C-alpha cells in the first residue's frame, strides 16, 4: 500500500472515531441535567404551632440564640452520647423535643444545640450544622394543641439544604401518633440541619 494512502486511512479512522465519540457524548446529554430534588419554601405546607394564620416562613432564617430564643445547648462526648430536651409553650400549643444521641454516634466530642427555628411553625435547628453521624440519632416530638388543619397525614420530615435553597425529604418514615389532640413523633436523623414537619 502506498504510504500516503496508508496515512489517509489512519486519518479517516481517527476522524471517524472522534465523530463517534462526540455523537456518544451528545446522546448521553439528551436527558438534560439531573433533576433537583426538593421543595421551595413557599410551596411547603409546614405544621403550624399557633392557631392563627402565621406569617410565611422565610429562609435563610436566623439561627436561634442562646439566652434569647427557645434553645438548649450541651457538651456531648462521642464515647458516651447524651440527651437534650427542649420544652416550649406558645400559649396555644405545648411542645417537647427530645434529641437522643447514642454512644459512638458523634464523630467527635461537640457542643450540641437543639433550638426552635420558628415560633410559628414546627421547625427545629440542630447543630453544629452539617455534622454527619456514625449511627443515626433520634429526634422525638410530643406536641399538644397543634394546628393540624392544613396537614395531610402521614406527616413528613424535611431538611433544609442551603446549597439548593430547597427542602428535601429526610428519607426516613416519621413514626407519628395522634391521640386526643396529642401528637407524638419519632425519626432517625443522619446529620444536623434545620428540620421541619410538613
């Protein structure tokens, strides 16, 4: 075979391969970017604490401040774990949040906080924000006289993702019971964030 003919065959093969590669890449993007999972704040149906129509929840929200807002903070060792409890009475509803941290759940000793992020809606702020656990922690709620008129059961738990500015489903079932106007719920969490019942 003549050398120039051989070179043309090689160039044609390389060009054909490059075109196939470009076509394959183009076809793989036909479906578009992956869909963002989550719900914008304005579309969330938060459980209301008070009976009256409350102002809309806005994010980012101010973090609860120790001494000023309903919040508890405690130093927890990773080896022993511990429990935090926050009680809040709104005048129309009574709430008790309990955060159970098993031994070995925390990646390191830490100051853990449990605060009510809104006095109008059932939203809690758990910190330090973003901490991921070795094993799940348990968040419990006991509430009396909540306004459940806008809520469909089962109640879901959502966490606020500041990167996407969306509320994402926690992915674990909220075990909730409603007896004589008292709701009790329990859910396992794998990281700290702002959480809402909706």
